[in-house]
C-alpha cells in the first residue's frame, strides 16, 4: 500500500504545482484551450461523429442538414482553426 500512497501524494503535488503555475502565468490557459481545440480539429479531420453531430441543437442540426456532413465538417474545421490561431496569437502577445 506504500506505492499507492506515493502515487496519491505525487498526483496531489502535481495538481498543486500546476494550479500555482496557472495562477502565476494566466496566459497558459491559452495553451490549454489550444490543446482542446486541436483535439477537436483532429476529430473533425478524422470524421469522428461526436465532433460535429449535435443531437440537441436546432441551429447545428439546421446547418448540418443544409450543408451535409462533409461540408459542415470543413467549415467547422475552418472556424476551429481560426480559434486555434487566435489562442496562439493571444498566448504569444500577452
């Protein structure tokens, strides 16, 4: 059980130091947002349905039905790419 306690304390220190780093460097939130947007963009390129299917969204379903899945994924990917560029710009300029 000693190994479990060591893992627990290591994880606790990681989250404590990570929180302190984010508090002293708030612009690192832009990198977190960029990472999440990159995962979303990879999902759009790979065609993962969860990245573009909107089961409860009237507006999203309207555009999905109007454009079709491939075109909707393309334009959503363009928007996500612009958001990634904006996050990186804000990270390097602030």
